[in-house]
């Protein structure tokens, strides 16, 4: 149902049935799982500082801050997906970043972890780019600027 104003046209719009496809929920879960892992990695860096297992404390603090900023960004993407907002382009970009990560892990003598990173990228792309997810967030619809 739309509320209208004589000067502005449709002022508020409500979504159709409000049903969110399971693919969006799963994609948000994957991003939140990655965010949790990054929070844990940042905490691990601080534990390494406390135990004295690092060469430079400032480097470990930098790693912790970057991990936490990445976690915040992944949390934001997951939240927007759960809200059925169009953040598909950013989510696809983040999923594609796992492809070179997997390659370099394989080259660094971690072939299983590298293949797991590739599998993660494929799962993320499949969940984000499938038809129900794109339709739920309105990805690809041509809308006037500012809506």
C-alpha cells in the first residue's frame, strides 16, 4: 500500500509479501561467519602481543585493527542482505577477492586451505547472484536516480 501526496506522488512504499528467500539469509550468514572469524583473528593478534610472541607490537596492533575493520564491513554487508537492500555489487566484489587469496594460499604450500577459499568464493557468488536473491533486493532493476 502506498501513501500519496499530491505534490510528490508515492511517499512510502511497502514491499510485496515481505518473504525473504533463504539464499539471502544464507549469504548474510556467510558474511557474518567471516566477520566472526576476522574478530577472532584480531583478538588473536592482541593475545600474541600479550604473550610476547610478536616481533613488533605495532604491526600486530595494525593487523588487529585491519581485521576488525574488515569484520565491521562484512557485518554491514550481511545486515544489508538481511534487510533485502541492494548491496549485491559490493558482496560480489568481496566474494571475488577470495579467488586470489585461494591462489596464493595454494602457492604457499596450503593447497587444501586454498581450495577451501575458492569454494567459499563460489558459494558466496552462487548465493548472491541466484535469481531469488537478485529479485528480493531489486538488483538489476532500472530505477530513477535518488530512489
